[in-house]
C-alpha cells in the first residue's frame, strides 16, 4: 500500500514529535513525513499541499503571511486531514527568561538588568545567586500567568496539555527549556494525535526506545525556586546537561556572564564551545565571594 504524505509544519517541537510517529508501526504504515520548519519560514510548496494526506501544523497568525494558518489550509487538497498541534511554552521554571536580546536564545532579564546597572559580572553573579525576594520578584505570579496563557491558547484545540502542566509542574520537571517540552508532554502529544487518527495508543516499546533530540541542554533552574515554589528538583547541587557538560546553576550562570563579558552574541554557540572545565572555572569568582 502506497504511503500518504504527512507534512509536519512546526517549530523545534516537531523534532521531538517526529521520531515517535515514525517509529509507531500503525502510523508508519500509512504515512511518510516531510518535516518543514515554520519559524525559519521554510517554503510549503503548492504541489506538496495538494498531495498531502495529513497536515500536522502549529497555528500561525496572519502576520506570517503565506505561511499563516489561514493561508495554508485553503491550499490543501480536498482529502487532506489537518490537525493542529500544540505550541508548548512555559516560563514558570525560568521567570527571568526573555527574548528581548537578539542572539541570546535563553537570555536572563534579571542578569541583564544587573549588568545594565553597571555591576561587574562577579557582583552580578553574587547578587543573582543570593536570591533576595525583593530582587527576584513574584515568581509564583509569573508561573500562574504562563499556565493561564497555555490554557487559553489550547481552549478549542483537539490536543491539550495545560491540564497536565497545571497538575504536575511542581512534582517533576516537565520542560527542558521554556519552549522544549520534556518526555511526558511529548509522549502525551503523540498519544493524543495517534488516538485522533485512530492509530493509538503510543506503543510502550516506542516510549522505551525514544531518544529525545533536545535533552543535550536543560536550562538550569534558579535554586531559589525550590523553596519559593515547592520544586524539589531545583537545588544548588543539581547538575544539568549543557551541551556535553554537566553544570550546576551557578556554573551555568557564570558561563552566561562570561559569554556576555566577551561580547559573544550567540549564547548557544558559546556554551557548545566551552567544555566542562572552562565552564566550572568561570564560576570561581562567585565561589570566592
């Protein structure tokens, strides 16, 4: 039986979902996936849309022009099935995350504010790690606002994840970074999608064999979140995978400040090139403080 074309039009979360689908026999028998990255504005050809049997996509607003949902869906063939995928995001674990600094994918608004006030990297690190409540602000409110946004985003969607996030986010870490959901949520999305298609459930063997493509980097959590939000997994001693290194939050933050002190605009490239020994050495000024 000839396979039908499945277009997976998504951001980096498509990278995490795709292997679960391709390794599920019931899905693989019916579909061949062609993955297109939405945020890089990869072109979606008319011939592909016309031949498409299954269009898996994240909602894109009208400002995306030809790639917006309202412009893409009418170009599908009459027999194509379109399913909206969630576009997951959670700021509750990283209340200082910001996208306001171009090139710094995981910029920290509090660190940037301290540097902007003229503090040296050593003094900024010392204050940041001290974690005084007046400096850190209302972390609980940031988490609640992020949860409410996720609930509103998916209110009318066929695949919902916000209820899992609200129920379990304090018990276990559900995101690797603000926009990279961990295994629990990725498995849930895959399972719900397979059930919508009449191909579920997600096989246990596929879950066991899964290699999450984004687990090389877990954005470290500020240890102050532990007591403030009841997160048992946010501690000073915990080590996080950071592109081949294993760093504490302090070591990671020192590396971040080192990146900024050297005027490097690409934080991820800087972290990839550092290595574990260099990252730990960068933390020495804070240890002497």
